[in-house]
C-alpha cells in the first residue's frame, strides 16, 4: 500500500460501529412489528410488478466452530433437516398466499449455517419448493455458501445442476494452529477439490471467505494463506475482520482472547491482504472484498453502481428481499422484518400457522433517505451532493448539509477530499468508511448507550 496509516490513526478511529448491511441497524428494530405488519408488507409488494431477492437460511452444521458469528446449530441427524424443510415449505406457502406464486426472482441465496449440510434429496426438495413458489429468472444470481470440509466434487456438480451459478467457500485461514484455535480443521486439499470442481462445473463466480484477526495469525502465517488462495484464483475473495464478541456469541468463549492480534497488528494483516490481492490483478471492493478486474462486482464498483444488502455486495439489486427460515431477514416495501432466531420458536410458530416474525421496522422518510446515503457511501466511497434520495428525490447535499459538514471535517486526517460536487473517500479513508457512515446515522447520533458492534478493524 502506498498509503501510510499510523498507530495513532488506528487508535483514534478503531471503535465499535455497525457494518451497515441495513439502516436502521438491527438493534433499532422493535418487537411491535408483528406478523400482521409483515403480511401487509407482502401484500404491498404483491400490488407491484417488482422482482424480488430470496434468502433461505439453513442453520445446520456438523460442528460449531469456535469463532462463528452466524445463526447456526450443530446436529448429526438428517431428519432434523427434513423437519426444518417441512417448516420452510409451510412458510413458503404462507408467504406466497399473500404475495402470489410465480413472482420473478433475480437473486436467490442459500446461506447458513452450512447449506451443503443438506443431502442430495434435501437439496433437490428445497430447490423444487422454491421453483414451485417463484419464477427464477434465467439471468438470476443463484448463490450458496459451501463448507469444503463436508463438500465433494459430486456435490458441487449437483448444485450446478440445480441451477446455482455462484458458489462461496469458507476457508478463513490455512494455518494448522489457527485452525485448531478456531475449532475448524480444514486441510487445503479439501478446499482445492471443491474450487476445482466449481471451475469444472461451470460456475460463473467462485468466492472464497477469509478472516483476519484470528488467534495465532501472524504476518508469516497469513502470507501463506493469501498465497494459497491466490494460487486457486477465485473470482472474488471476502476478507472479513474477526469480531470477538463472546458476550453476544457464547461459542466464542472457546477462543483464547489472549492470542488474538489486535489494533495495529490486526490492521497490518488486512493491509497484507490488500497488497497481496491487488498485486495479482484483484481490485479492492467496498470495505473488505476483492474481485478480479473483469468480475461484475469490480466493474460495478468502478462504475459506482455497487449495492449492498444482507447478502453482501451485489450488482443486481431487487427492490424487495424476502427471507425464509430461522433468523432470516426481509427488506420489503420500506419495512424490515426478522424471523425468530431460535430454532424451536421458529418451528413452533410455523406449526401454529403463524409467520415467525419477532421484530422489524417500518422505515420513515428520513430512514429511507439516510439508508440510501449510507449505502452509497459504503459501496461507492463518495457522498455525491446531487444524489437523489428516496422517497421524494431530494438531493443529498440539501437533505444532510450538517452531516456533510461533519464528514468533510475528516479531511483534516486525510480520510476524505472535498470536491465541488461530492466528498470523495480517500485510500486512507476506506479503512474507516464505517466511521464516516456513522455521521449519517441518526440513531447513533441520538443514542446515549451504543449497542454491541464490532470494531472497525
Ligand atoms: S463458521 Fe460456518 S461451519 Fe462453522 S459453525 Fe459457523 S456457520 Fe457452521
């Protein structure tokens, strides 16, 4: 990196903040939002011709990794999955009763947990249910997350046959001592097998997830991980910051916090990733993603039309996202809705014939405007003063003049540059883009107590 970031800068800006996959962020949603409110939102979508995104949460894993921050549960039993699919079938029926069947889907994502914990019959059943409920556009992004430890060449080909065209493999780190410390032993050969299979099966995009800031990671060990991934040449890499929040995620109590690289040392690992990937043809996308220059994500980032939702960065935004399964989140008709994150509660609600919504929010005009401004900043690294904000098209510069002034003050530390028609986030500012976005977050500005969020790096 040509940009130099001092320890003092890290210390100054490395503070807890949201990742802004939503605005307002989840802690500000409320339990007064009910299943009836969700049904009303579905009916509002039904009255439009808008295409949708669909997310299905598959929470099962063979074992719980110590570092995991997902809504996941471990089981050895296939029948537990069958019973869960029964509930998904009923949830699909309840949702399509309000939405109508056959709605066009431009983005479908199976996340988890471990979606490839499903066996062949279960995978076929779930895709069959989805195809019976929706019309999956031939150009749709159809993606899933795969754990290489339980994957195989045959399974990767099965997913391609089922219509998936994007696949994401969890790797995190290849060093054995790191893997022991995070409770996830994954020989490199397992990753190589499934990545090669994905290429041979004709997936349009192969992604690998890495995590920096894990116990025992050192510059030397992480360099080996980065080189091994570069050798595999995935189209995209996500390099996430490990967020150690054992009070919110009890499984992380198994992680020895004394062995975690923190602050400046952790930051150096991320710099290493940037250097390694950008040196061999990847572009740094948004906060923590990399994509080959001809990948559609990199093209969209260059053209400043990258978007962000609960599934990550995307180039194919649908105006509404509908989530299925425990803890799944919907974002539809100006409302957020989340299903119960407890497996038993989720299943009991479905058995009682109720949609399992436990919290949500109807966005105000102010929320919608700030959401657009924050997402544009997070994705495209600029605050354009003439960006038209929903719902009435007011220009950003007019709506948030005071916030722009506060963000412009970060020019003193070289995080932004003030241009005539926009604030532009500099290379240095990219590392702290969440801090900049927090200036547009009305809820944080008003809060006396901050919810638990991870630190910037
Ligand atoms: S990290 Fe992935 S495989 Fe491990 S427990 Fe979490 S969801 Fe399951």
